[in-house]
C-alpha cells in the first residue's frame, strides 16, 4: 500500500507440518499480501493519540469454494482490494490472539517480534519491521469436511473504538489443514 510517499509492505509464508508424515508437507514460500486502508486509519489514530489497539488477532477462513478453480488457471484471481474490511468466511473458532507475557501451553497465540534490516529478530529495541508468527496447532480450526479445514484466507486485525480493524488480507490457494497437522504462518510487515 502506498500513499503520500509512505509505503507499507507485507509478506507471508505458510509451512504445513504433518506428524504422520514426519515433517514439512507444504511450504508456500514468501508471497506479498494486501495491506488494507484500515491499517492507515490505525496508524493515524495512534499519531493523533486516540488509543487504537495494534495487532490484536489473526483470523483465518474458508473463503469461497469457487476460488479453487481460478487458482488453477493461467490468470489466478488478483489480490483483495485494499478496501476490504473482513474475511469472506471466517472460521467459527476463536481467532488467534496476541498473548501478553508467556503463552498458555496448548492454546493458540501470536508471537510478535521486531526485525533488523536483515530480517533477524531484535529484542529490546523497536524497529520499523515486525514479524508475526501464528501456530495453528492440530485440531485448529475445527475440521469441517473429511477431518480437514480448507484454509483460503487470513487477516490480521487491530482495534479502534472497541471495533475490529483489518490490517492485512491474504487470499491464497486452498490448504487442506488435516486434524493432526500444524500450520506455521509467518507474516512480515515493513513500515
């Protein structure tokens, strides 16, 4: 997303780990994602000192079944518009939230760290780069067909005025997350 000479960029990578097959069964590689307009509203609210909440949670969803056929063509569907404010079909399970302090064992949570110019973690000093890591453990989200959940979209959300505000949106080829599989989703944001 660009505007007024300021660029905000995001990237993501998905790694699917299947304990039955003893290792990584899918690695998407790094792809760009859409930073939506509400992200700029959150930043403006912060600058005006109106107390918006930064990244609060990651939501995942099934998206639309008809997207699948489009991904198999020479011209897959384009990225979502930057005006999108919600997922098409969010999972009914609770979103994965930022956990202040130590995470609770067995629960889904987001880990957020600052990155240096070489994309290495930096602790104790803020930078203009963030990495958000979400681990979708076995059983999350709850399977909906044949012991799998078809993932096609996700988004990070902040809050403003007590309401959720989407930060980024990704629509991707379907990933059938098996009941026993773990999906590690890494998201990098560059401000």
